[in-house]
């Protein structure tokens, strides 16, 4: 079983994850808050 933590990340971290893993490869301009899920200290 994994224990994930969620916390706010900056826009550039979110954009990097979206470009790498999301099918749309873009980040809408309306987004103001970004959450990341962490396993330990790694953003996953």
C-alpha cells in the first residue's frame, strides 16, 4: 500500500508533468492552483 501526500506545486512543475504524461500536452490559462501528489519527496 502506498501513502501519497498532496500539496501545492508551482505552475512550471505542473506544466512539466502535463507535457510528459497528459494526452493534451497543454495547460489551460484559467488554472490558478496546482496540486501534486507525492510519494515520499517524489512528485508522481
